[in-house]
């Protein structure tokens, strides 16, 4: 049976809203990853160029919806000023001895970032995107543990890390991002950028 004219495939992209990091901070966090890599634990480390704070994962989105999504994110960004982010404190979910996700926390800016994320969440909920089931926790994923190999060494490195600032930046914009997945890993590109304030 021939295709009807209105049955063309809909173009969709894998999208998310993120707070991207500046190059100096990415370099500082890459050095933190290098220290943890010395444990030789079986971790898939996030490539430094891909380090970011996810504010909202959207999944597969029809390209025709990007305009409305952009307007909602822009409205959330307009109501928020610039945020000073200070990264400090290493950890793992659910905890270091059973690590599945290795992260770095925020010692400054977490509350403001959580407020911004709530505004993004509310704006996108009005477009039909379901709210996250878990509360937002301001953290940056450094890597995902692939197997238990040398997990004990990783746990010692995480719990024995000195309490010190590991990098900081002033967040002045958030972005709607596109994620392209391949065997070489994810590649992210910016679709739209929204200044804060």
C-alpha cells in the first residue's frame, strides 16, 4: 500500500538541557579524573569535552518542538542571575564501596542551580515533559563504573581525597543540547544558548 503524503517520517533528536563548563574548569576536572584513573578501576570516564551538569533530559524530541522548548528554557533562564559554581567533594552513587556513578559535588552554587533546574522543569512540564521522579541533586558525573574490578581502590581514593576546591566558574548561560550516540561514545552539540538574567 503506498504511503500517504502525510505519513513522512518525523525527524527527532536526542536532547537535554545543560549547564556547560568552561575550558579551564574542564581541564581542572580532567586532572581529577587522572588521579582517580590511577586506581585502574573499571570506569568509563566521561571525556573532558563532554563534562556538563544536566538540568533536564528530554529524550527523543521532534525537531518541530524545539522552538517551544527553547521559549520555555529561555523564560526559566531570564528569571535567574549568574551563578558562581565551586566544585568540591568526590563521591559515588549509591556509595563509594558499591560505586556505580563517580561524581563531584558543589560546595557553592548548588542551591541556586537547584532553583534554576526547578524553573526549567516547570516550564517543560507545561509542554508535556514529565517531571523527574527523583529530586534534583546538583552534581557532575565524572564516570560510570562498568564492573567491580578494583572498586575497593576507587573507594579509598574517593573517601581519602582532601576536602579542597577542585575548580570553579561563573555560569552565565544554559543550553539546549543535542546528543549523537555512536560506538565511539556520545558527541554533544549546542542547539540554542540562553543567557542567565
